[in-house]
C-alpha cells in the first residue's frame, strides 16, 4: 500500500495543481481581501475587522437570514414535491419512464434566465395566473403579491432546481432492491410501515444529495431574486454582485461571499451527515 | 437402498396425505410464458419438501405464490384450509428466506431479527429475549450489533433464517438459500438446516436446482418441468422409481436400454432389447409397449466369470474410465452400441481389471432395472431398438 500511495503522487499532481490554482488560491485571496480596506475604489492592504462588523448591521443580517430562510424553504418544498415524483418514477412507472425522465430534465436545457422570465409572465398582474383566477371568478382584481415577492422567488427557485432533487433520489430508489420490500411485507409490515422503516431510510443518501444540490444554488441565487423578488426581496447573491460590480467594495463583498460559503458549508456538512446510513457500504 | 417389489405406484403416496398446503389447479403466466401450468399438490405438515427443477421450471414462482408474494392467475392455494390471499400480512403462516437473503442493510443483525416481532407489537422486553434466544440458536450472539455488510455469506444466511424463524411461522419457504455459498459451507449449512427443521418442527418448502441437496435434505421431493409437476415422492422413490426419463436423468446418471415388453410378471416385465431379454421392475405395462429400462451406475454389477448368457447379463467392453476418488465411473459398450455406466469402488478387486478395451460380463439386477414409458417425442429409430 505504501509504495502504491507514494507512486500515485505524480499522478495526482495535475489535479492538485488545478485545485490549488483555481480553488484554493482564489479563496485564500478572498479571505485576505476580506480583512482589507477599500479607499477611493482601491484595495488597501490594512488589516481591519470592519467588513465583518458591518455584516452585523440589521440590514445585512436580515438579508443573510432571508437568504438562508428562502433556500431552506425552497429545499424543503423541492423535497416534498420531488420525493413522490422520484418514487413514482422509480417504483411505479414502467413504460413511460424514459419519456417522463426526459420531461423532467428538459427544462435544464433552457437558460436559467429564460425560466425566470417565464415566471414573470405567469405571476405578473396581467400574467397567466391572474388571468386564470379572474377568469374563474376567484378574484376581481389582479393579485399583486404574486410577483416581486418572496413567493415569486420561492416558486421560481423550486421550479428551477426541482430536477436536481428528483434525479439523485430517483437513482437511489431505482437501485433499491425490491426484495427488501418483499421481505418487509413477508415479515408482516404494511406498505406504510415498509415505506417508513425500509424505503425512506435507504433513500436518505439520495435525499441528502438532492437537498445539497438544491440548497447550494438556491442560497447563492442571483438572477431569480433580481427578476422576481423586486427591490424588497434582496438575497446575498445580489448584494455580493452589487459590491463587486456597482460600488467596488471588494473587501466587503469578499466578507459577504465568505459568510455565504461558510453558511452553506455548515448546512452541507449537516446534510451529508443525514445522508450517511450506517451499514451501507 | 432396497427396491420394493410388488405393486408399485410411481407417483408415490403423497396425494393421499393430508395437506397443510393445498395447491389446487394453479396457473400463473408472465406475459405469454406459462410459469406454472395447472399444478395441484398437497404438502404435508412437518415435512421438508423440496421443489426441484432446472431454472425456469416454475419452482420459485410456485414458492412465491405459497408465500403470497405472487397471485395465481387461476386455481387456489390454501394453507391449513385458508386461502393464502385472505391472510393479513401478520397472520400469514409462511415466512420467506430469499436467495439473496434480503437483509435490511441499514439495520443491525439484532434489528433485522426483531423486525417481524416489532410488526406484531410485542413488548420490547419480550422482543429482546426472543431475538437473543434466536441468535443463540443460529450461533450469532456476538454479531448482534453488526451490520449485514460486515458479515460473511454464511453468517448473513443465518441472520435471514433467524429473522424468519423468530416469528414462529408454520411454513418456512426457502428460495435456493445456499446457492451463494461455497461447497464446504453449503454442506455444513445443509446439515444445520435439516436439524433446524427437525428441532423447530416447521414445514420447510425448499427450492433448489441441485439434486444432491434435494435428495439429501428432503422428506418429499417435487420434481418440476416446464411449469408442471413431473413427479413427487420420497427421495428414494424419485431416485429409484422415476416416473419418466426427465426425472430419471435430472436426479442422477442413468444407462438406458430401449426395448419392447414381451411378457409381464408380478411387479415387473420381460423386455426384449438389442442386448437380449431382460427382466425389469416397474409400473404395470402391457406386452408390445415400447419402454426404456434404466439403471443407475451403482446398481450395475461386474459379474465374475466370462458367461454373458445368464439372466440379465451382457458382455460389454470398457470404453472409458474416470477416476473420481472413492469410485471410478466406467462407461461400457455392449452389443448394438448400448452404453452402460457403472461405478466401481476404487478399492474393489475388479477395479484392477478395468482397462480400456477389456471385455467383462455385466449384470443388471432385475430389481434395479426400472421401466419407464418410452419418450413420447423420441424418433422412430431410437424407440425401435
């Protein structure tokens, strides 16, 4: 083993170099910059904690809380909608499987931007949803909070990231040995008991991966909140973009980005822990 | 190994037994393929019953239908008088041991075994005692906290058995449970299964394609062919009095003499073959019937002396000999290219005389030469011998 390990070092060099150059180095730079100051739109290498104390201001604090709250809600909704879909696809559907899977993946081929714009057309005051609700007489006036609201952002993000939840859960459920379910039923369990004691615990790795794949981009999302949230629903992604692109506050922008990363890292570690099932190889 | 002469019913006596499991004209198809084609069987309580046949003969489908995992297209399966379909999952008197064991990978050995008891809403303390006792029986007490992935194949097999047995089923269904184990372990598990079955006094229905396993373990064997029952009986009946050539060949080696019945006697018949007249035993036949007379290698005797003209004797030349350790399998060629397989103990005095080309006299005892009807689908040249 020892010779094998030292022998693999040359092989790992390109990967390590790539990782160092394009991941470790930029992050290290961001960490350093986040403790610097910006004066006259220029970075000044003077150590300061100001960028981090600024984060504690109610304005930024509320944005951070909103970001993680929206990402959490989006993840939970994606799980609640995605799990039954994945279950149905993997365990019930036989013939139409490939077709339905294609339908699920198809939206991923269109631009993220297009999908966000599409929701504007659906949720706007003269959009499809209001037209429909007025048509059937549920409401006389267009509902205003459909668009430019947290509701709009959540709906769009769930729609955009749902396939990322469905696919890993589908993969796990598809591989699930049906004899385990038969064994459970043979031992006297009804379908619900079998689901709670066998199917669900064994789909945890897929659920965990799916949640990660939804939570991470949702927490860092930028385009959807910009287009659908309006000025009142700011998320960190937009603020970071502003710091770098609009007001040239690189140092504060770095501090924000690192905070976002750290928050995501904590959630990701938690999710990975949930996804680890003892006994599974 | 004595052959009972007298009036012989090749189908055995199982049909008359009181059946714990009664299978009545069951059919089951998967698409166009008839997996089970009109099977009726009665399996007695407390027996070790084996469903034997090659893959695709329907034995696993039949087992799964007994266990309620598959529903017959028509016909009925009753256990102790109650149709299988009308049992609730908890009341069902059968439990299945799957070929792949189907242990829950995310549960410890202990939890796997407790699973069935928990479904029966037993108090925790009682579950604990029963699980511990059952693990003791299968010798896995120290592995209680291990996960299935940490166990060897044989240990996983024991957990699967414990998980099923702890719920005290009346019938244990086993689907090729030893197929994944190596030879040594398989032999040991066979002995353990047999003693478990005896001590637990449970009816075992055991599916296998291995005739040695079937003959060695069972009280009753059901040989299946293409979704039908080819024969049922005790292992000795199946082996010594096969109902047809399919069964005869499936459970062991045979040599075949084709012939025509020339006269009948009590429990037997005189058969004219290319090698002369032979007395054989078997089911009732009529003069003129085309039959096969078959014999197992171990029943063929190498006679002393050169006289090939006596009763049930023929002269034959050694074709090939295969040394198998305890014995030698020798293939002789007789008149009209009749091939006779014989097994001769390696230590027997006549073994020394077995060299290719050597001619000896073989005796095919009338009690061991068994009559089966000629193959219906055999072509004319074969059956005219």
